């Protein structure tokens, strides 16, 4: 008997600076919020570790600094 599938893990990632709103479509499953303290927060589910690594690589390629 195999274990039931796990629901996607939810993540909250903050980066320094504001992302251009045009990039929101690239982060399709995440809510992108620009805070008053000049940070951007991405919140939502990612299906697996590969999706997380892809997201982090994309943020790195955009020059984002994780907080």
C-alpha cells in the first residue's frame, strides 16, 4: 500500500526590492505582493522541490536578493 499523495507545500518568499508587475504572470501559482518597505513577497503552493528550485533560479536570474 502506498502513502496518499501530499498536498503541495505552501511557501512565503521575500525578496529585496519590488518586482515589475509584468513578472507576476511568470509566478503563476503565487500571489505577488509589493510591501511598503521596498520588498516583494511571493506566497503560495509549489508542487515539488523542483518547482521551488526553479522559482529560486528565476529570482536569481532577475537579480533578486532573498531576505
